[in-house]
C-alpha cells in the first residue's frame, strides 16, 4: 500500500528566550553563547542554524532564527517537540524541550491571525532536562500546506477579482550554489512585494542550503520573481523569472503540483561570472492547522485506501467519501469523483448514488444532469 503524504508543516519566524538562571548556570564562562533548536513532528525532524543569544527587552537572553523549517507529514502523530541545544557543547547537549502536543498548542493559543501567509502563532514553554522546571519559551509561526497546488487560482492569477489576494504558498527548496566570487553572499528572492533570503548561508565553495525559502503567492497583473545573488550593496547579480510571459511553461508545470526544477541560473557581477544556482520550486494551497487529520481519522483513511486499491467496491466508495470531506487526508473533489466512478462501475449502489451527485452538482467534474440522471436510475 502506498501511503500518501498528507501535507507539509512549515515552521518560521522562530524566537527562543531563556531565563536568567539557565544563562548564568550553563554559559557563565563562555564568551559566545549560541543555541540551536531541533523541531520534530513524528519521525521527521530538522534543526536550525546555531544563533547568538542576545539581550532582549525584558533583560533575558533570546535567539532569533530567520530560516524556515519544512517537515513533510506522511503520518499524523500527537508528537510535536522542540528541543533547545547548547551549540558550545561538542555533543550538542539538550538544555530543555517543549512538552505540548500540536493539538494542545492549537487549543491554548487562541484564534489564528488574519494574515494567512504569516501562519499561526504559538508560544510554547521550554522545560529543563535536569528537573529545573520551566527554563524559557519558544515563539514561532506554523503553517500547514496541502501537497496540491491551488490550480484554479493560479490559472486566474492576473484576474482583477484576485488582485492583491494570497492564492498560495511558494517553497523554494533544494538550493545548490556554486560560488565563484571568493567571499560569502546570500541568495535573495522577491516575489511581488514579499522578500526572503538564505541569510548569508553559502560560502566560497559549492553549498547546499538545508532550508526552504517560504513566500506567499499574491495575485498580480504582472506576476514575476526576482532572484539575486547578493554580496554587498555594490556587488550583486540579478535574474528575473517572468511567469506571465517568458516562463509560462514553468507556471503551467507548477499548476500541476509537485516540485519543478528550474534550469541552472548564472549570476554575474561586474561582467564576471559570480555564481551558478540550481533550485526547485513548488506552490501549495494553505490549509487551516485544524484540518490536520487526527490519528483516528488517518487510520480510517488508510483502511479504506487499502481496501479500495485491492478492488473492494465498497471501500472505493468510502475512500471517495474520505476525499470529499477531507477525512484522514486533504479534501480533494477530483480524487473523490474518480473513486466514485470505480465504485459505481463495479456495481456498488452507494458509489452510484455518490457519482450521480457529483455529476448533478459538478463535484470534481463538469456538471452534467444527463449523466446524473443515468446513474441515479441505475441506483434506483
């Protein structure tokens, strides 16, 4: 049985604050106080870069992280954990971790912000690994993305009715840089009015950036993206991708979903080749975190998926229902329609009735009252 990815968790705008007692005890004799965070959902985990602890407004030390962490969700679990680690310890000693599940955090942190492209804000307490109680807190924003692209909105990206609206989230990933310049720089991206960068991560040799660049996709009449290799205010190279003209084929591929490889891009500064960059782009529908299926729903979905793939016509009808309502998976009218066809053609009465409804209301297909009546008569 093939287990589908449910979606992607994106963690961004992360800030960790540590209490005075932890700083004094752990970092008393160190000149450089650096910590990093490991973020885990189920079996998937990634770490931030180490960041310097600096004095915050309340006098406590805090570290901020500019990178975004992307975690594929293939299995729903209650475990969502952030671990704070001491960079100065050669073994990356854990100072503490969070103890709340994602569901608990959702219920505690109140309603989401109006800015969907920003994500849902969370504040989680850090508990000591050596029985010292609460040692600090982590503030972060989390987004839940569907694997599929917002195809309908992408086709109408230049339409007046959508102008200025966020239609999806772009992930720029698998970034590989061949840097010939001789000193550090970073890759900057501007999509409409939104900006992000690799924050001086690549150096003088070939480098793979381990974190994705996350940007909201806002509908515009002249939709384009600027990529810039930046070394200083006097030394940078630009490359434009015009999705509405020269790069229409790239936009079409992105509408079909999945990652799309961009042909290698050359950047020059002062007429001299400075860097060559390879990367992949994908665009995703943004989902409410509360739509993240619960473990029991996922079990139901996988049970019907296994049954449907083995040719059980009742399982095919039930799987269509899961896709129709988003039970244990992301909502997908087209997949619901396809499984209803298999069930109906196999002779399942429930599938025949569901298929008639799809044709009558245009669910996952073009509205067709003749076909709706045909399948309704067979059902009766």
